[in-house]
C-alpha cells in the first residue's frame, strides 16, 4: 500500500486460540491538516475497534494492539498502542481461515475503488453450516460497523481506501460506509503451523 503524506494506515493486531498464527485488519485514515502525532492517532482510533467490533468476535481472540504508520512510507512516523481486550462472544470460534467479510464502500467505481476487511476470530454461532449468517447476526454486525464508521468520522480521522503503487486511482478514496456480507469468507491461502 502506498501511504501518501497527509494519510496514515492503522493495523489492529490480534492473537489467541482463534487465530493461532495471528491476524490483522488494516484501514487507511485521512490525517490531512489535523496536526496530531502518530501516537495520538493510535491512542484515539486504536480502541474504537474494542468499543464497537470486539463484541461480535470470539472470546478466544484478543486485540493485542493497534499500530499507526503515517505517510510517506519511507519517512513517516509510526506509533503503537497496547490494548489487550478480548472478544466477548463465548461461543466456540470458527476455524482460523473463516472470517467475516466487510466491504469498504467508496464512491469510486471499478476494482480499484473497492476494499475489504477479513474480520478474524468470529464465533461459531455467527454462521450456519451453509456459511450464511443466521439469527439476525448480520444485522447486529452491520450495526456495529455502522457505529464504528460513525466513530471514526467523529474522531476526525476519516477512513479512506489506500491504493497500491501503480493502481489506476492514485489519491486515497474516502470510505462512505462498511457493508457486512451475509456469507462467510475464507482467505485463499493455506493454514500453516
């Protein structure tokens, strides 16, 4: 990912039995003209995941920390905040390669205008055996991500989609909302020990 000057990337770091090799979720942030340090952004935005999203994740997963990297990549400062909060859903966790798919919605079209989270450590009662969210869990998760998006906007660090070097879109694109999928998602890689 390219992180231009005036933007940052935050990574939420997870550990625990639900993610035996660890996991991360990443998000771009607009910090243009805000006049804050990487540490202040980490302290403000890092805990928002605990506040809004951890309730939908398994208690076998812990949000260990959040790290923030300001652009440009080569010279921008970075910081990390320790968190240490566990998910609150006590049901047995899904296997590690099954995740909740959350689309990062933008006004830009095409493949370059799309992004996603693979949210790890979902509890086993989130998806039915056919991989579909059951029992109103998709609505609960959508509300959590709507509140998370609103909290990011309120914090003053608007979420953006960062683009790779050479992508057709060169300026980070504002994320207008998060859209929770009703189907389980899997990473296309092998599980490793």
